[in-house]
C-alpha cells in the first residue's frame, strides 16, 4: 500500500480520497492508499474543498492558512500540503501509527 502521508521539508503531504455529500464530515479509513474523508458539503463552487481544508486544519490543530490544496481541486483524489505538521504528527492525529 502506498503511504497516504509523506514528509516534506516544512510539513507533510496528505493524499485524500474525498467523498462529498455525506451526512457529516469525518475520516473513515484508508481507500486505495489514500485517507478517505467523507465531506458533508456538496462539490459545488469549491464548498467541498473548503470543508476539507477546515476539517484537516481542525484535526491537525493548525490554521486554515497552513493547509493548501496542492492538487485535485476538481477531483475526488486530492493532495493536501500541510505546513508545520510532521508526517508522524499527522499519522498520530488519524490513528495511523502502524503505517
């Protein structure tokens, strides 16, 4: 399985499979080597991307400005760049210490 969380020089990259229009926004596990996150917002006018950024900022206890959508703005498969959070800290936040 590919590692869904990769270290960078100033934080980490998180590969996400986003499932919009869920009943609530939550991390549900690993899907195809990516973190699967259900998002309550619809994929309209960037609402789902904004909700995803807010979810990761809250989950990793950083500001929204520290979370950037690196790729996949109009795709279910996305890569988020998180500044100031190590890959180990991100794994711990999502209970993925064994990866």
